[in-house]
C-alpha cells in the first residue's frame, strides 16, 4: 500500500467532506441512497477520468451490488454497515485504513439525519446548524431538566421520551388495561405510577412523539435503541396500536434505522403483522412474554398470546420469546418450567430471554387484597429477582426438553434483553448495554460463540466521540479516561447519563468506584486461579 494511493482521494480532506455534505443537503431526503455514494465516488475521482483505485472499485461495488439493502429490500441498518458492507469490501479490495475510513464516510453519507443530532461526518454529535425550517419541539436545556427530574427507573412522564436501561422509551399514553397483579407501574413506584388509572390516559399523537424524540439531545439517529411504551403501557393494545403503527411508519419514512423494541402480552392479527413487516428502514423487534404464570396473576389471554408467538415467529420480524416474569413459588415448579420450554420449542423460538420479577411492598398489599399467594424470595427495590437455583433448574430442564434437537439448532438463551436483541439480529453488534464486561455473571447461559467474539472485540471509542456525547449532556468539562476495556468517568454523572454514553458507544462506561471494583474482582479471580 503506498501513500500516493491515499493522496488520490480528496475525501480524506475534512473541508471536502463538509462541502459534500452541504451540497447533498439540497437533495435530502434522498429517495435513492445510492446517489449519495455515487456523488462521493465522483468526488473521489475528481478531475481524472481514469482513476481506478481499490477505493473506487469498493465504492462502485456498493452501488452495483446494491449493498445498502438486504435481499428483502430492507435497508441495512446504519450500525451494521461496518460489519456487513465496509469490512467485507475492505478485505476484498485490500483497502488501507484511511481508505476504509473514506468508504465508511461514503456509506454514512447515504443515511438521513433528521432532528438535532448527527451528520455523515460526526454521527454522534449535536448539529452545529439545524436543517432549514426545522424547529425542535422544546429547548435542549428544558428537555435535559425534565430528564433529570425523571423517576428512579428513568421514566419521564412529563416529556414522554425517557432514557431507560433498555433504551429510549417513547410513550404515547400511560396506563394499561391488562391488570397483571405484579405490574410495577400500578402502585406508584415511579413519580406518578399509572396516574391512578388502569385505563390509558395522557395521550399524545404519534407525530408529536416522534418530534419530541428528534428534539431530544440524547436521541441519535440510527444508533439509540428505542422502546415503544417500554414501561408505561402495551404498544399493541387496541387503544394504542394506531399510534404505535403511525410512530413506526413516521420513523420509517424519515429513513431512521434505529432498533425499536415492543414488549407485549397482547397479540396482533396477520394483517397487523404484515403492516410491521412492510417497514423498510426501522429495525424492529417484538418481545412476546410467556412464563406459564397462573391466570389469576396474569390475566391476558394465554391461548391468543401463544398463537401470536407462533405466527410472529413465522414472519420476517425479529421475535424474542420473553420468558418473564419468573416468580419463585408462582411459576417455578419443574412442571411450569417444562411447560414453558415445550411451548417455546413447539412455537419455534430462536432467541429466549429470561427475567425475574420486580416486587415491592406495594405489591404485597395488592396480592393480599386479591387473595393471591405471594412470590417467595427476598426482593431488592427496583431489582428483578431470579435465583441461581431457579436459573440452574431452568437450564437443566431446557437440556431435557431440547435433548432431541442438534446443539446448533437449539435456541439462544440470554439473561439480558439487550443481549437477546443483538443475537436475534444475527450477532453483528456488541451488546448495547455492554454486559460483556462481567461475562461470568451475564454471559453464562447460551449466548452464541459468534456473539461472544463480537462483544469481546467491541471497538474502543475515540476521545472525540466521548466528547461529542458529553456535549449533549451539557457536561463538556467532565473528565474521563479510556483504558482497561472501559470508559471511566471521573466526575459525578447519574446512572441514566451513563446509560446514554454506553448505548451510543456500545462500550462499557464506569464510575471510578465501578472501575475499582472491577480491578479488585479481576485480581481476586487471578488469585483463585493460582
Ligand atoms: S457475549 Fe455476553 S454481553 Fe455479549 S450478547 Fe452474549 S451474553 Fe450478552
């Protein structure tokens, strides 16, 4: 590789890139994303009609082979472009690192960046100039203040877009009519729980919800994992389904390829499934809960839900079987566990996520008032409980039930939702909550080896990327270091700020205390191994 090859591309020049982005603004939104790659290619060729470098061939291949799309016609999501487009082309054409970087820029150029964050040159940074005519739904400082006043799990019931552990929740109504006895929204363990009502209230329209998302300084187009009604209701109940679909279609029309999750105990018709399958950009997953819970505790119709699970698994959607909630004494006999695995096996589940129950003193009162037996175990406020013994029995019975299925054809079984969501998409990205920093706790069930490799080689972020994110937190002077497989933040930040950093960097982010605990844990393990 010679340096003169690199010098042929004007696209290594930041000023040329900025000019290209400006000129393409006139064409946005792009109905044909290959046009952006073609414009980049022509800029790379410059005045020369004979240029035929490796990079030119790689850019031409993106266009000729329609690599920005999957065979189904769906867009390859932004986050997967590095592993699905750029890395294979870099290997085929033996590109130098600087050429790889230009190729990635050209691919980024083909995406849309609606809202206040992101550009092809700096996908994680606040925009320096907003798009002509764009008015954010609210000033940035006001949105951050409402985020900081959110409940203990991050739920922001005033702005209705919340940074939570599972991603950013977009909520278009609060309240759920399904009346599960263990529901942790019902008795006010948040700032205002269900506002005293099981019936969904406080509706906002889908367009307004998406506008609020685009104005939120913590929302990154194509990167932020999103949940619809992650913790306020059920995305598929009839009262909310029209808004859920409209919000998804609106994001799709904006060209957003963010991962979006819907968690449900409800069901959809084949027609509704087809409407979700028709999305071309949004990268949706459906998480269907089933844990053989007695119907006195979890009323939603079991037969209908299992029928939905079976039909959804036959669709083109990303579907996770959510083995949740697992509550000691309520659904943890061997018979319960066996019945869940037989159900998942019959339905054809490919990715299963386990999860315990979150339970508080409020629930004790409600369970007793319904005459229901209490789950066993000692609960920590805000934490889900799944004991090691129950987890071990679940996996032992899994082995029995799947004994006649060849090992590679058995489902993946994960402890964390974010892990399930990367595995179901084909193991191209590290876990967005970076649980791989504690593999002995988080990775010990049945995560595929290919996914382990992806998580273990999560790219180390640059200081510049971290600074872009700190600016979005309005904490530009926060001190941090990048070392030892994590970003360590040396000033006080709250847990949801840390979540925001982690989900954008796809890399562990620790406080000093957490970093110190990890070091002593590693030293102890080394001591035991000696
Ligand atoms: S390797 Fe660990 S962190 Fe990564 S997806 Fe698997 S279980 Fe999750």
